[in-house]
C-alpha cells in the first residue's frame, strides 16, 4: 500500500495573511490566505491526490470508489461522507466570535449537514497569545441580553495559550482565534459556523453576515471552564504516537521524530500533516507542509529524520456519526 499525498485547497479570508506561504512554502497568491485545507473531502474544498496510483482523483471520489482503503464497505461510503477535515489556519487578525452547532441542530437547520466538533494544536503564536474560549453568562436569559445589547467585554472569556498547546472545542462553545496565531485544526467534515460578533468589520464595503439567533440557540449555558479546554504537551515522548485527545469523532496524536520512529500498523486509516522539519516515511521523502493518508493495510510505519507530525484517526463511534 502507498501513502496518499494530497494537494491542499486554500481559502482567502478577511483575517488571513501570508504565513502559509512564508512559513510553509505553499505557492499561493494573495496576502489574505487564512486557511489551508490539507485533508478535505467537502463540497467547499475537495483535495486532489498529488501522485501515485490515484493521482488527480479527489478525496471524495477515493472515499466512494475505494472504500477498502478506509476499512469500509461500498454501501457505507455511498451513504456517508468522509468524516474528518484537517486545516492549517493563519490568523493575521482576529477571527469573529463564533460558535458551532452539534449534529442534531445542524441536521435539522443546515440541510442535513454534520455539526462541528473541532480541536486545535498551536503551531506558532506571540508570547502573550490568548484565545477566546467560553463566555460569562450565567443563564440563557443573560446570554441573550449580553449578545443583543453588544456587551462583548462582559460576555467573552479569554485564556492564555502558547506554542504546543492543544485545545478541544465542543459544539456550543463560544470561541475565536486571535491575530498572530497559527494552528492546525482537526474537525468534523463540516463548514457550518455561526458568527456571534465580527467587530463591525466590513468586507467589500458591507458587514459580514451574523447568525445571532442560531448562536443563541446553540451556545451552551453555563460555559465550561475555559482552562479545562486547554492541555499542554510539554514533556511528551519522542518517536512515539502520543494521544492528545480522543472522542467519538476523532483520535488526535502528536508524533515528534528524532532519528527513527517505528510505529506498528494501525487498526484503521491514519491522517497526517508534517507541521515542522523533514525526513522520510518508509523511504519516501516528506517535509513541512505535507498532508497524507496512510490507508488501511498500509503496514508498519518507519519515520526517519527530524520532524513533528499531527496525526488523526476516525473516532471509535465514527460509523454512527458520519451520516450525511
């Protein structure tokens, strides 16, 4: 079996910058590139296979026509979407204050879409970096009052973060990436975002659409303790697949290679992004910015060099969660 390398899809954003070109070497035009969809099979961004047997095929097509590579049956992949989406986000300025729905709300209100559970791994940030995570409303009535009256300083919570931190963002969590932060996002295969507040910014001379009622509907009250969403990864072993988080949607790992890392064959398929350094994957050169999938049956993994990867696998309950 061969590794499936993918060509990313890039997104222009009002808050995007030049970091994806300058730090990752991606050949993209414009000074407002905010997102690199590195592993994606969504209607708004469907990555092509870069080389090998399936070169030129979109990931959604690979999922449908070669279900065995993902440990599935053809009947399953015909009726379910590829479950995950992997992004690198470069925030030159603050993203909107936002929230995502869960599967139930999205299925009812967003044409059967999946909800959006996601997590972040901080790739780079200023020394005094922080994220918006959570809110201060004590009841749903207070939540609605704060939002409709624009009491943003009272409403939002911030939490300090540093390079290497991991953050889990469950549906219903108010959140925002602040300017200067670059991160890798692992999420459900969904593009549903509800903007609560956007700093009154203009895009092409007009305010961007807000989703006030939807936000009020789905924001969890009271908010979870913000600091409980953040975990530090200092001191993790090298040359080992270290689990960062596990839930019914995904399992996320960090792998820091120093010399040689030998990883036994995984039970399913594995998604991977090289976020720093370079080396080889079973003798094939890999470098910072590469995104690839190791299909079911790939076998043992041997990584050599000096590099760091963020990897993910479909969650244990993924079979029940990937409905259209």
